[in-house]
C-alpha cells in the first residue's frame, strides 16, 4: 500500500512540475559526483522556474 501512496505523491508532484528530490540526489551522486547538489528548496525553485518561467524568477500570479 505504501508504494501506491508514494507513486501517487510522485505523480501529483510531476503534474505541478516538481520532480522527486531523492531521485535527483541519487542521480547526481551516481552521474555527477563532482557537481554540487541543490538543496531541496533550490531544487523546488529550479523545477518551478523550468515549468513557469518569469523575468525575475518569482511567481506572483497564476502561471497560466
């Protein structure tokens, strides 16, 4: 049951443009060990900026 809940959470995060931070960390460790890993806050902001780009990097209105 727990696996289904996690998959649902991951799906919902992807729907709003935020990937799985833990999977990102594992990927960085395995493939880019010499690169600094973003904090969870930095990762969230990076995902949001990629999905909803703005001039100043902030979301002040609906991204639609």
